[in-house]
C-alpha cells in the first residue's frame, strides 16, 4: 500500500507549487489546481480505506500496517525519529474524514473566497494544512506526530491571519499559535520523559502491551505521582491545547476571525480533534499504565463540555456559538475516551468517541459551511442582523436544520448514534457523570436551535440587499455533508474501529436512547418557544438570571484573566524587568567597569606632573631604596 | 708637582681620596639637578654628574686594572658624548627661551595632558 | 602548503584586488566573484571530504598539512578538517557570500568596506581550518580588529561606543583564551600546540579546572554566554547589515567552536568538574535571552537577544557531554548562523527602506514588500523552531540528547530551557504581527520598493540552506558525528 505516500505528497506538492507561483497564476487556475489535487487525494483515501478494511482483518483483528517507514534522524543509542505511514482503523478513518471535509472546503471556497485578494495564497495554505493534518494522523511515532502537530499549528496560524490587515485577525492568529504552543511545551516535555524511560518514540512499541519497555519507569515518582503519569498527563496537555480543553480553550472562539471555510476545516472538523486523536492513539498506554490520568481526562472533558455549552447559549456571533459548541462536543469525545476501558464491551467509550469524532466532523463542517453561506448572504456574523432567512435560502435552511438535528442527537440522524454510545459508556462508568452529560446534551439542543431559529425564523430584518441562495459551488458541498450527517450514523462503526481492533456490536440501551431523544426534543422545544417568534421571553430569562447570564455572556472572564496574566505577569513582571536588568545591571556593570578604569586613570594621571625634577626625585629615591634592599637584605 | 704625580702613580694617594672627590661631585650634581630652577644650572649639574663618573672610570682603571685601558677610553667617550649632549641641550634651552621667555624647569610641563573629564 | 589555505588566500587576494579598484562596479564585481569562489570552494571541500571518507580514509583530520612557522615555540601552521569544520567552513562561506551581496549598494567607501570585510572573512576561515592552537588564536584575533573599523565607520546609532565595547570585550575574551592556551602548552611539557596531539596528553587537576574556567569563559565571551553577552545587543544594533550577519552568523560560532575544540576536548576532566556552573549559566542564558528579547522595541535588539538565547543553547548542549546533544549543538550552530543571518538581512532591508528599526513605527509592510515580508516570516518561523526548518531539528536534537543525560540537574535545566520555545514564539509573532501585518503606519511607506535582485538572491540562498538542514538533517548529523566520533570517547563518562 505504498501509494498512500501520494496522499501526503500531493498536497505538499500543491502547496509548494501554489506558494511559488503566488500571484503569477490567475485565481481560478490556482483554485482548480488545489481542488483537483484534493479530489485525487480524497479518491486515494477512500480507496485506501476500502483496501484496508477489506484486507487488513486477520483473525478478527485489524492489523496495523506500516507500508512505509524511513529513518529521518538517527540519534546515538536506540532513539531515532522515523517518518512513515501507519495504517490502522483510526488513522484510516481520519484519512477519510480529513480528505472529505478538506475537499468540500476546497470546492466551497472556490465560490466563497472568489475575488478575495490572496486567493492563491489561501489555496496554498489550505494544501499545507491538509498535508500536515494527513501527516499527523498517519504518524508512526510520537515524534512524527509532534512534527506535524507543529505544522498544523502554523497552518492554522497562517489561515486565521489570512486577512492580515485586520488587527483582530492578526491578534487571533497570534493567540491561537501561542496558546497551542504553550500546550505543545507540555507535549514536548511529555515526549522527553516518555522517551527517556522507554527509549522509543514508536507507537507500535509503546502500544504493544509489552510491560518491559516501561520497566525502567516503574517506581519512579515525582510529587506523589508516578513519572509515567506525569509524562502522559503532559502529553495530554498538548492534546488539550489543540483540542481547546478548559483552560486552554481561549484561542478557539477568537480563531473565528479566519475565513469561514477555514473554521469549518480546521477549527471544527480536523485540527481541533487532534487532541482526541492523540489520546486515542496512545490509548493502550493510558488505559493500562496511567488510568488515573485517563479519569482526569474524562473530568476535564466533562467540565469543558458543560462550560462551553453554557457560554454557547449566550453568544450572539453565530460563528462563536458554533465554536463553543465545537469545544463542548470535543469535551464529549474526551469524556468518551476517559471513561473507556480496553477491549470489547469495556471499550465502548473509545469506539463511541471515535464515532462521535467522525459524525461531528461531518455535521460541524456542515454547520460552519452553512453559517458561511448565511454570512455570505447577509455580510454579518451577528444574529441580530439575521432572521427569517428560510424563505431566501431554502437549501441552506434545509441543510442547516439537518446539521442542528444531528448535533442535537435526534433519531435517526448521525449525532444520535454516536452521542448515545458515549452516554451509554458514561453511565457505565458513573451515573453522576452520565446525568451531567445528558444535561449537556439538552443544552446542546437548546443553543443549536436558538441559533437556528434566530437565523431562519424570528423577525425578518430589513436587508439592504435582498439575501439570496449561495451559488452551486457552495451548496453542493453542503448537500454532500448533509447527506453524511443524516446517514452517517447508520455505519456499523463498532465493526471497524474499536480499542483493541476486534469487531464488536454494542447492545442498544433503549431506555437511555429514548430518554436522550426526549431531552434533545425538550431543548428544541424550549428554544422554539423562546426564539421562533420575536418575543420578550429571552430578555426576561436573561434578566432573571442576571449575574450568571453576564458571566456566561462574557465567557466567564477567562480571556480577561489571561490578558491580565500575560500583560502583568509575563510582560510587566518578567520581560520588562529582565530587559531592564540586562540594560542596567549587566550592561551597567560592564559600563561601570569602564568608568572605574577611567576614574583610576584620571587619579593616577596626577602623578605624571610633567616636572622633570619631580621625576628625578622619585628616580633617585627608588634607586636608593633598591640599593638599600640589595645591600642590606 | 712632580712629587704629587709620583705619589699618584706610586699609590701614595689612596683610591678612596679620588672616590671621595667624585662622590662629592656626584651628589652636588644630583643636588643641583633636583633643586636648581634654571635649566642652565640643571645642565651644569648633569655635567658634574658625568664628570664624577669620568673620574671613577679613570681611577678604577688605574688602580684595579693598570694593564688595561678601557676605563680611559670610556672616560673619553663620555666626555665626547657629554659635549654633544650639552650642545643639543643648549640648543633646546635656547628654543625654550624663545618660546617661553624663561628657562625655568617648572614651566616645562607642556607634554602633560591638561585636566579634563573624558567621556567613556 | 595546505590546500585548505585557499580559504584564507582568496579573501587576502580579494583585498589586494580591491586595492586596485576605482569604482563601485569593480568593487562589486570583485566582492561577488570572490565570495562566490569561496562558496564554490566550500562546496567542493564538502564533496572532496565526503569522497575521501567513502574511500575509507579514517584519519581524524583530512587534508592535514603542517608547516613549521617558529621552531623554538613549536608553532606550526597546521591545518586540517573533520566533519565539523567542513560544515563550519560551508556555513561561513554561505554567510560571507550573502553578506557581501546584502551590502551591494553600501553608501560610503565601498572599497574600504569590502577590504576590511574580506580581512574579517580570512580570519574566520582560518580559525575553522586550524588545528594548531597558536594559528587558531592568530586567526581569532585577525577577525576582531576589522570589526572595530567596520562598526565604527560604517555603523549607525551609537557606533563609536558599540565598536569600542565590542572590541574591548572580544579582546578581553582573547586574553583569557591566550592565558589558557599558554597554560595548556606549558603544562603539557611545551612540546606541541597541535590540538590532535594535545588531546592525548594529560594535565593534572586542579590545573585542568582552572584552565577550563579561563578558556570556557574566554570563548564564552566571544560566543555571548550570559553574563558576558553585553557586547552583543549594542554591537549588532550598531553594525551595518552585513557585519551584523557576520557577527551573529560566524563570530559567535567562533566562540562556541573554540569552547568545544579547545576547552572541552583538551580539558575533559576540568570540563566535568566545572560543568555545573556553566550549565546553569547557559541554561539561564537561554530563557533570559528570550525574555529580554520580549522587552525590546528595536528589531535588531530583538534579534540580538534572540541570538543570545539560541547561542546559550549551544553552550548548554556542549556541557551535556553526550553524542546526541553535541550533534545538536553543532546543528544549532549551523542553524542559528543561517537563520539569524536571514533575520538580520531582512531587518537591514526593512531598515534601509523605512529608516527606522522601531517596531512601533512600522506596520502593514507585508502589503508593500511581500518578498521581504515572506522572508521575514520564514526567518521568524524557523527561529521559533518550526518543523521543516533547521531550528526545529537542532533544538529537538539538543533537548532529546540533554534529557538522555541521567543527571538531575541536566534534566531539570533541559525542561527549563524548553520553556524558551514558547517565549520565542511570543516575541517572534509579536514582531511579525506588528511589522508586517495590521494597518500601515505611514503613507510614505506606500511607495517603498520590494527586494532588489541581490537581496532576493541573499534571501533565497539562506532560505534554501535553512530548509535543506531542516528537511535532510541526517546528512548533516552524519557529518557532525564523523567529527565527533574520535572526540566523544574521551568526553563521555
């Protein structure tokens, strides 16, 4: 299966060509080249998936296949960084997800970004991102993952800052890069610790279940926790940064300053789930050696999920609502992984989490692209400027509704199946956590339909230009994604992706399923009551909640806290004193040395009177002293 | 006269006597060099010092190594050199006088850097 | 005569040829052809070296030659190269080539400028090809004096002060180095100054430790180790662009190279004894430089402090004493040399157009000069350690190598030093955001020209080199390990 290399090389090639060509090509040519390359990549990915799932099953277990592997950098000792391609169920699934969404975004952008300055640059960056993301998921070792991890970070930076003359976009891109970079520091230190004890980066070795490789770490503790727990927790911090887990989530809402298709691709479907993917990739290590960290991940995920869902209920920028919803849903996935055990029925959470990753990628990309279509028509992100759009944009309306129903978990749309599995796994782990997650599911339904009703129903605004349906290049990707969002849930996911590679069919918990659907419908009805027609109800509710509403509206002031810390601690507390210290103390001491030298020379200079007779006196006395010393000592 | 010369050659006059003379000459020269204000006096003092050295050369040669002549030669060298040196020195003194209108030693501190605070 | 001396002869011949020029065109012609010849010779050296190695020549130093210069003190003109010095020669050639191009249109006295610059280059090349302590020192000094003139005459800002400070501090470093060299010479029986032969001799403790402290501090001053780095910010900011490139690209590497070749390799016991002090200093240097860079507002100051941070990492890696970290240290030398040269080149280009280096005065330059802007961004991303560029490879090799050391202190300081990757990202992105993105500050900037052809060649050469190291690191690390292999046995305990 060496042709999988092409899946990586083609987008890279496209990036280099488009990047070098820059403005020499017409926009349309650049766009077509990018899209064409991506279609080939998508076709290859589907073929790979088909070939993998039809051939790699040996004895009921999906094997890991490494079609290509080369040593990129050899260190002394056993450590070496390899570059290679690893095919196993989750990486193949990710290949399909990434190439599908990326292709849709490429097509969609042909119309959405039409006439933008820097159209070629946009496609170059998209190719770069696709390359990096594909490289990340097929990584054979943790260091290769780190390499591509950084590359997706920078492509995200470049794409968020695409409108580089807009100060908000520049600030957002900077914030995104630095926050994730900070998290990557944890990832890096985690890798260093892990590789120090295991002497390997390779996923195959780490996940092999061979306890021998962790032997040297056993019994080593630091501050009460085993050193392996520290390593895995630090690696999770890296994942938490990319996946916008609390408290590292602050970059994601701001990242919405980027072009909307970019948000759909990077900040909804692919890059932000890299953290989930990372945990899933190292799942055998987590579950066998550091279950404590895994439980921590579950609670971090649950808290983030609740936190983001509450905020999402109060935002008015439609892209930000979607961003917080993304954070919340990724929290869901983390919970799924966190509560999971290894193998068979125990491993439901793992399977569910991957399933949710898949369905979420589809319906969230759909929602973002749908929102893009709305923004394209209305030229604003604010809910107040919308309303009653269902008449003007029937296709967008329909697909958006499908997306909302899917995320709300209504039978038989895709979200229902994946979310239900996660809930089942959570209830298996702890009833309390399960109830919490069910509540979040209700909140999700509520805020999604708040969004839906505000855009497509409610009071009709007076528009300057009458809004119109988007062109075909935009609606076709929408329809395709809507199709996946609708029917994606029918895929028997447990047959393909499980924690141990063996196929498994979960028994459906009908009570739970029905209750979840009812919760979802309750949320929808609540939203309908409040937002379907323009009423005073929302205002009254927000007033009665008062303080809490204000907190949520302002995202619990986490951004302000960060700003305070960076400004006062980082800049005023560290950088400025250090540069002051350097300029005045270190530099000053050197200048001081010069001043002292000068002072001494001025003082000594006084002895040189220039008067010959004084010199002669000194000379004479010196001679006498010498004579005295020589004669009498 | 003849007896003195005879005494000298036969060693009746002790060497210390000569050295005593040259000692007095040398230190009066040094005293003059250090204390006189006039450049000419300083110059004369230097001559005194040099001449005392000449005497020593001659005396030591005569008394200690009578079969050699290096001491006499050196004394003659020194006389010649001091003559040249005096000529140069007087020329300088004259020039100084032309420039400064006096020949005081203390007024000659032109080479010294004037007092000034430098920047670093 | 050693064939390697060609690297010293070409710059000297350039100086003679420049003497006979009488207009800018001729000056440019000679400087371009001379530096191009140097670059080609360096590439030829790499090829020849590689061919010799694959042919099975396992001598530690290839192309070695030895001419007696002054027999009484055993001073020889001894030259030879191993994998490390070959790479350093290549790095120097690339930087000399690009730096000569950058000053293509230098305003005043181009003839004199290039004459002194060639002299500087001769010193740097001579240092890297020497294997005799005396000639090493000779060439080290040779590359100091012209800096005084180049900064003092062609510089900007407080150039007199900076030139004086830089040269005095470098001379101070040289004094320590000279003392150390004499110490080594006499304590090994005053028989030889050849570093290959000296490596087999042993000096008793505590003399080793004292000499190591002298030499490491001396080379540390030249390589900008905290707290001896004070010449760097002023020197770099006052120097003309090409001299800045030379200073941070090559000069600081002279210090690091010497610290390893002389201080560590000849005095391994002293090095082990005192490693902890310098480990703390250099580890601190890494984070300190990054934080100081964060607090600056002048582009050149920012890059100067960034250099301190990155060079601290080289010294840090030296003191880990394992092959991986040492490989990383040399990769970092190459990588930092190229990246910082690229950075200074871009800063110089921007400065020559906007006539300001203050970050707050600029904005939105990307729109006006996209080529320079892209170069600047690439320099920035490479500097903050993005995969695909050389900085990542070097830093990661150092971190991985350093963490493999079983010492607690070493590992804690590795973690401490890794923090720099975040701080670096902050100041780089801050600069990129303010200078290139955002709104244009002045209308006058609208009419500024983008890069001229010589500037494009400079940037493309450097970017290509940075990408080459970043994507094919194993070739470079093989070269480095080729040089390290005979040395490392005596170091690792």
